[in-house]
C-alpha cells in the first residue's frame, strides 16, 4: 500500500467511512456474536452448538474485538 493510499484509508477511518467488505465483516461478526449469546442463554454454555458458534465468531472477528471472550 502506498503512502497516499494509507493516508486515504486513515482519513476514511477518522471520518467513520468504511468500505463494503469491512462493513460486511463487522456486521457478520456482530450477528454471529449475538447468535452465540442467544444460544448460550437458551441451551447453556456447554452446548455443542453454542461452542461451534462461539468458535466461529472468535476465529472470524478481529482479535481486538474478541480478546475478552
């Protein structure tokens, strides 16, 4: 990535503008997290289905977002 591209990305980030791929990833991460929490409430933390969903969102989402999970 060139310096100009990096500067443009930084300016977009400061302005709160994201590209469609990062927006999709953020939404998918959030939706998967919510599904995981609903599953845990309904079936319990040790349910195989909930563990599978949790593993998916922890592997898909950025590490900074899921470090507490």
